[in-house]
């Protein structure tokens, strides 16, 4: 009898209620269902390319991860770079040794060109206590007889200049171990006539000078240079008398800067060396400055002599480009 044929309002519950599972129902995994044990046993039998059933978690074993990392070309692993560290240290130490060797040989290499630029019976003007210039002149003095006019470079370097003229070396020329460093004999001991003059007499002596020899602190890529205070006065006097200016500079002094703005390049020292504080009226009314550097234009320089040889100021940009990369300059 069906629901419509009963004629009653209450349906037959025996035909609607689902039957309860009997006590003899099996919990073993079958083809039509998944049991609790099937959840653990199914990932072991399923292949790696099969899609997991809906509602079931996707289990991956450790062995499958290892196999995938060995066969998958898109899996990248980073190996520890233990071999590159010693090579970097070795290259750094070799670079430091090369720099130290260059610094120890640069003065000797510059002095080799002395006989090509200094001739007998010439009058050479220089200033400051540069040991590079001192060795350059001593090398020429072995086969040439000439006269040196030495400006004293007051007030920043006059004590060291006096020591170079009379003793042949800088004052306090000691190394880190407390022993005396490189010491040159004075030019007078080599038979050279040396005239020590104040800076105010440079222009008066320039008419008799054959050549000016300077030693800079830095050489810019444009050909200009930074030297001790008083170098601009000497270069200007040499330009007025058309006296050639020779600059002795190692390659390590070359700078990739062009120096369009020269004001930040000038360093200022103690103004008390020019006007002491005991001069009260002068200090109160006058602004006293003591520049330690002078900027000399490239047009005032005739020749640069480095450990690579002589070159014109207009050719320095090429030497700078050989020693500096663009990525090291334009940071």
C-alpha cells in the first residue's frame, strides 16, 4: 500500500526511516567508502599524479619530497659557499700588498726621470718639505750641478722645510716602532747650492728661475691640483714669467673628481699661526683665515711626472679612467 492509498494523514514510517546498520557491518576499506584505517593507508597506495578525494587531506611523505627535489628542475637549493670565502681574503691581501709595494717604490720610479728634466746650471724653485721632491733633486745631483731656491712655506710647514734644507729629512720622521724612518742627506751635502727664501720673495726670484718643481696633495681628473698653501702664489708667479711648472705625483694621488666647486676642497688650519690671540685689536677687527691647501688650475701646470712617466695635464683623465671604474665613482 502506498502513501496515497492509505487514506490516512500519517505516513508509513517503516518506508521512510532509513534502516540502522546492523552489528555485523564491516569497517574494512572497500571500493565504495573510506574508513578510518583507509585515511592512513590510502596515501601509501595512491600515485603521485592522482588527485586526492574531495574532503580528504592531501598527505605527502618525506621520501616523496626528497625524490621531488632530486627530479624537479624547478626546485632550487642553495649550497653553502665555503670555498669563496678564502678566495676573497686571498685577493684582498694581494691587493693590499700591491698597494704597499707601489707606495714604497713610487719615489724611486719618479726619481728615475730626474736627469731628463733637470740640466746643469739651472735654477730650480720648490717649496714645502716633500721627500718626493728631495729624492728627485738628489738623483739629479749625482750628475748635474744646479741651484735650488726653496720657499719656506710659512706658517704651516716652515719648520719641516728648515729641517729638510739643513738636515735632509722631515722632523719627527719616525716609524711605528720608534725607529728613525727614511732619511735623505741634505742637498748641500751633494754639492748643490740651496737658497732658503720667505714666501714673499717668490715673485722677485721668479725672473731668474728656470723651472718650478711642486709636489701636490691630490691631483684632480681635470688636471688641476691641490697643494700646500703657497703653491698658487708660486704657480701664478711662474705663469707671469712664463716659467714651466713640473708636478711630481704618484698615481695613488690621482682623484676621479673634477673639482668644479673648489670651496669644499680647501682645508683651513689654526688661524693663530697667522695672527696670535695676544694681538687683541687685530683679532677683534679682522677675520683671519689660514688655508692649508691651495687650488692650482691646470693651465698653470706644464707637466706631470708620475711613476708611470711624464704626461700633460690634458691626458690625466685617461690615466684616471684606467685606475677608477665608473661604478666606483658614481655611487
